C-alpha cells in the first residue's frame, strides 16, 4: 500500500460498520428494543467494570457518565471499523475476523442480560 492508500479502506470500514449498526438499530426497534448493540455492550462494560473505575467515571463525568461511556464506545467502534477496513484491504480474512469478533461481543452482550431471549441476538447478528 502506498502512504495514503490506507485512508480509503479505513473509511470504507467505518461506513460499513456504521451501516451495519444502523440496520441493527432498525432491527432492534422492531424485534427487541432493549437489544440495541451499542446499549447492550455499554451495559456489559458497566457490569464488568471494577468498582474503582465506576467511581472514577462518576467523579469525572457526574451524571453524564453513561453518555461519556457511549461516546467512548463510539470512538472505539470508529477506530476498530477503520482498522477492519484497512486489514480487509491487506488480508480480507483478517478484516472479516475483526468484524465477526465485534459481532460476537454484541451477541454475548445482548444474550447475557437478565431476561434475554433468542431475539435479543438478532440485532447484533444483523450488524455482523
């Protein structure tokens, strides 16, 4: 790849993931509104966070701690989507593997919630 040729594949990865998440949100709205992939991953991260990290987030962001978490998730998603697009340009299997790993995280996050059903896995599966 040339010096700037990474930009277009990275942007394509971001666009593909954004489209996938949009379709997933649409599917969640019809099938399982509480199974939004971004929100379920955020809830899983909150559940897995150690108490000191939760306390630090609350101290730093106050009542905006959940909004800060969602912004952080969004930034990480953009970075990983760009990486997936770049990897796909170099080695398609690697880019696809990263996308599948993200989908699996979404599926696990949705189905591990209390009272989850099989339908809760659909939005993340659609995004993947």
